[in-house]
């Protein structure tokens, strides 16, 4: 998960990857997946709130170089202090989304998707106000690496789960698989294979939940060699069969 921690009052101290971070009133802390969090301490009056999102949900909206560059800046400087007005607007958006979780609205999914997008861009807008200063201070920012990582992410989205090997993306981007894996780890903190797997799983979820394609048709669409291999892949990554996942989703939305 990608986590945004928001401190309304009080004080909290966290060690993130062995670096101490202190949050006080109206501070935002961006915590990317794969982060090592230790020695978490709070003041008696602390009041915090958090927004947790699947990483691919975040990156679904970050498809341009401008937004990805902003994300790279946030990863280097994850702590941001915002105004009380900005903070309370963000909290109100979060509270509305929280209320929608128990909603039986027929367009629940679309409403949630748009509000998640609003929250993300509201957060990014707050960061963007200081991003130019952050980027200008980072003279060692690996621009070419950022661009290559962006190309990799765009390829993942455009392929929509069809290609599942690091070697395919490395060859397409004219780099070695070892270099692409290293690049992803350094740039995003996550392995190349993780990005690929999450993209494939996200596409499988979408096709199972929001289309009427048969399981075999989904397997064919994603270019799995056969139905059996597709079913084994889903069981390994999603801990259930494709049909079980579809049935659970539909039962939960009746």
C-alpha cells in the first residue's frame, strides 16, 4: 500500500528506513510501499488520520512525466507542512469517501474512483507548491532514470497485463533485464517483477469484476497459454480461483 499519514494535532515520531521523521499539526507524510517503519512514538494528545491506497491505483493517475517527476520528489522529501485550510479540506474529502464505503449507491464504484482521484490530486497540488524548490535542491536527480522508469510504467499500462516477463520490457526499452530491475528498485523502491505482477493482477481483477467475459476468454485476452495455467496463476497471486473471485465480488455488490 501507499500511505499518506496526516497529523491533526499532537506529535508523532517515526523512523522510516532508519531516518527519524517528526510529524506535528498539519503535517503530511508520504509512506511508499516497501518502507521499513520502526520506533513509532506518540504524544498523549496525538490525533492522526491515514489514507491507504493500492500502489497501482496511485500510478493509474500518474501517467505523465510531470506527475511522475513530482512523485520522485515526494519520495525524496516525504514530509510536508500544509495550511490548516488545506488540511481540513483533505480531511473532509477523506471522511466523505469513508462514508461511501457503506453506501449501496448504484454508481458506488465510479463515485469512489473519482473521489480517490480528487484526493490524490489535492495531495499532489499541496506538494507541487514546494516541488520546484525541492527539485532545484536535488542536483543529483537521475533525470534519465526517471524518464526510463516513466517509459516502463507507460508500457505496463498500455500492455494491460499481456506481457509478464522482465526481459520483454528490458528488450523494448533497449536495456538489460538486470539494469531495468536495478533501475526500478532505485527509482521506486520496488522490484520490476512486482510492478509487472501488480499490473497483471489489477487487469485480471478488472476483467473478472467489470466484464462478462468468460474465464477462458479472459485467459485468451491476456495471452495465457491455456485456461489451466491462467487458473494456477490467479490462485498463486490472488489466493482463490478466477470464478471464486468473480463470485465474491458480485455477492458483495448485490
